[in-house]
């Protein structure tokens, strides 16, 4: 009996398709939330290449760090 046509294989393919669809919808939802957040003039914060990044609503990007006084901008990124 071929594993390619087994009920388990069909189930795995269905599960994989479903998981891929869920992931795509989740990513689209996150992107929409980010767009709305920035449209309100709010910055977004994320990590890129092991650096903490703050991106303004106008697209300016800054490397930052947290201090006891709050956020300290280290430098502006291209």
C-alpha cells in the first residue's frame, strides 16, 4: 500500500493546507493592524538583525534601547 494515497497522508495534506491558510490569514491580519496603528500616528517596535527597531508612522527607522528613563535612540537607520 502506498503511503501517498493512505487516509493518513490525505489527512496530513488537508491539515497542511488548513495550517497554511490560517498562517496567511493571521499574517494579513497583523499587517492590517500595523497599517492602522501607523495611520493613527503611532510608532511600531520590532527586532531586526538582533537590533531593537522603532519605526515612526512616516517610515523613519531608529535603533533604540530601553533605559531607566525610557527609550533611548541610538541611531537613525537608512
